[in-house]
């Protein structure tokens, strides 16, 4: 993942990338907290929904419990 950022015109500082990966892992959007992480089911849902991750997580839980669906 960091190789992609290094190719950008102004790459973000490595510590910011590490923090972003950790936050995404803590929320459940990534499968691990390292650069080899894969996007989880929640992460794929978050990529399709332009809202805060906390709201995506609520939607994901509701979908899993068959209570509600936006689709």
C-alpha cells in the first residue's frame, strides 16, 4: 500500500499512512493493521457509502441482523 503513496506527487508522511491503517483496522474495515491488510466486507461497504465509518458500521450490523437494508 505504501508503494502506491510513494508514487503520488506529494506522498503523505509514513506515520499518517500507518495511523490511517490502524484506524481502519480498529473500525473493522481492514483485516489486519499492517501494510499487507486486505479490505474486509465492512471496508467494501464503506467504499460504496459516502458517509462516516461509524454509520457504515451501524448499517453493516443492521444488515447482518436482517433488521434493515438501504439496498
